[in-house]
């Protein structure tokens, strides 16, 4: 959702091809409704969610618990917030209101240093296997080799999974392998990070590297209907103590974000 009435120093076209992603988003996607920069693949639904009811400023018991989880006081996942509830109960609206509602929006951080990414998972292809990520490091190469060996040695696998390099077979390998599970989970996290980056670049029409000279202080990544995609759901629900937890691929291996909260 682009901000109106703003003229960047350089043209959006320049920033989208050669510039800093952080400054490009701050210039083009600042959203007063949600009190931060917002990137989404479904502007129509985001607009409906905002207009579906008034946001309140007082704390209820549920939002207090959500805030404690986001702030890290509940340590089960540290960065991933799984919000449960019936359809239409306001889960997505609560997650999208994080920048306005949670404490760090009131403790000195500027609005332009907070990023919300709202992705409707059902609107994107989640089955494509990106072979480019296989060579990311020694661990991903090892994981791909493990998958190939497991597939080659088991005729039942070949019958159930026509393609060795698939997310479905990777999930089976993670479930079945006790010794090599960490390498396989790392590959899944790398694939998830790659998927998120591709969706963000598509939504913003940004063609360069998703880094920034001025990183966002915190980002809320809201994945709506993520349960429809098992491998993606499992990737973002990794435990925060896991060295291959998805958030670390944004905060440790790129300069885009300093802190990230995934909400599903």
C-alpha cells in the first residue's frame, strides 16, 4: 500500500533497481492507518481489514498476553507468535495492529523504522523449489545430498514423491531422519527465507538486494493462512534457540532488519 503525497529524492524506478530497499520502502510504503511502513501482496484485503472496525487503545487480557509473547517474556518461540481462534475472530487484525499497539511503538522508535509485511499465503505459489539456494553453504549442500540418498535408496519414496527435490519430500526427510535433521531443517529455513524475499520483492516491484544502509528496527511479518502450506508453517514455527531459526536469516545474514516478529 503506497503512501500518497511523497516525492522521493530519487525516482521510485531508480530505487527499485539500484537503490537501498529500506529507503525505497520508507518513501513508497508508509501507511498512516497502521502506523508504520506496510508491504503486502493483497492491498484490497488489507484495506478491508482496516475498515472492518475501530481499533481500541485499551489493553484486554488477550492483547496483554500477545504483547508479553512478542516482547520475549514467553520464551517458547521468542519471535514467532501463533494466534489461534475461529474464523472472523480478529486474529489478523490484532497481528496487523502490532506496530500501533505494542510497546515498542511507544518507546522512542520512529514509525518509519517499523515494517509490517502482510502476506496472504494462498495468493502465492508455495510449491516451487528454488535450486539456487542449494549452494548457499556447506550445510544446505549436505542436506540436498541427504535427500537424494534417501530418495535413491527407497522405492516407496520414489512412488510417493515423484521428485526428490520437493518441499513435501524435505518434510518427510526431516521427520524420518534423526541424525541429519538439523541440516535438513536449515535447508527448509533457507528455502523459507528465499520464498519470503521473493514475495516481498514481487509486492514492492523491487529488483535489487533486500538490504539497507538504515535497517528497520523491527519488522512484523504476518503470514495469513500459512497453515495451508505445511512446510512453510513448520519453517516459521521453529524454536528461537534453533541456530537455523528463520528470523536469523533476516537479522544475521542481511542488513535489512534488526529484529523480526513472525505472526501466523
